[in-house]
C-alpha cells in the first residue's frame, strides 16, 4: 500500500515539473532570442512574427513563412523607435528598404532586388525634401549622383580633377602624372582604372594617393605596346557624406608606357 502511494506521489511531481518546464519554454519563445545570437532561422515550418530582444529591449521583429524570412522586418533604435524596415521574399531582400529619423520621418529609401541594392537610392532631409539620389546595380555604384540643398537647389559646385604631367621619357623612360582637385583642401581617393559597364569597382583598381588630397602615377617605358591613354578616377567625399566620382581619360604621348 505504502509503495503504491509513494509511486503515485513521484508520478505527480514529475507531471508538475514537466508542465512548468513547458510553460517556461513557451514564455521564452514568445520573447525571442538575444539579437547577438541571431543568424539564420532553420526551416522549422514556423509562420508568424518573431520578436528579438537584447538586454530586455525590443530590437527586431521578423516575419517568417515556413521558417524563412518572408514579409516585413522591422528594427528599432535604442529609444525603441522604428529605425529600419526591410521586405523579404524567400529569405532575400526585395522591394524598398526604408530608414527613419527619430521623429518618424523617412531618412533614406533603397530599392533591393535579389538581396542587392538595385535602382535609385533617395536620401531625405528631416523636412521631407530630397537630399540626394544615388544609383546602384547589383550593389555596385554607378557614377551618377545628384545632391540638393535643403531649399531644393541642386548642388553643382563640386571640385574637378586637375591633371599635371611631367615627360621624362627621353631621360629616364618615365611619364609622371600628378593628381589634385580644384579645391585643394578636399580629401579624395584616386584610382587607376576604368568603369566596367558603367559601374565603379574600387577593389579592382590601383590606388594612387600620395596624400589625403593628392595622387601620383608614374608610368615606365616597356618593351611591349600598350594603350595610348590611361584612365583615372577620383572618389571625392561631399559635404553631405556621399561620394562623387570623377573620371578623366589621360592621353599618353607614347604607346609603350606601363
């Protein structure tokens, strides 16, 4: 008899313990995970919106379909205000991503296709006026840039690229090229290279800077024939924080310079 009572008590305690554990797991799942541990959600078949917290603060809300990001994702700043929205289709960014000021107005819109920036990014002032327009193809910049003052006037007084050369071909077999801007105190990054299909690929170019504001290229006589020109690009940081691209084609007096 005593053995039967003891067994009943043990089974009852196990059942109560299991119930508490299940409730605890459900509460933890509803709150989401710490954002520092988030990578990709496995294909669990989950459908719905999951909230993610960090140190008790809501940082992200993600919509899932069959365990994959599908639909709206929101991120929040330290004050709990909406900071970004992205739209996902089968785990990839699509449509227009939006960034917000603290006052809730739009700061930037960026179009996405197949998880890469594609199209015209538009930046805004807090007043709602357009601040800048930049173009991207598969995440790569085109040279196009339009910037506007807060009163709507288009900015046009960008510094230009100035080329100076020194021909020492007959003496040392070299042709020297010096690069600077018309506004000498403006910082720029200089590259040797060409746009590829109208796109700017800085990682594929040779940097030419010899200071924060100037560049230098020395071409040397070669036994093999080459191009009769060289292309240089200046990447210039604007006062609005964007990068203006200026390309110059420099004709060479000799066709065997490398």
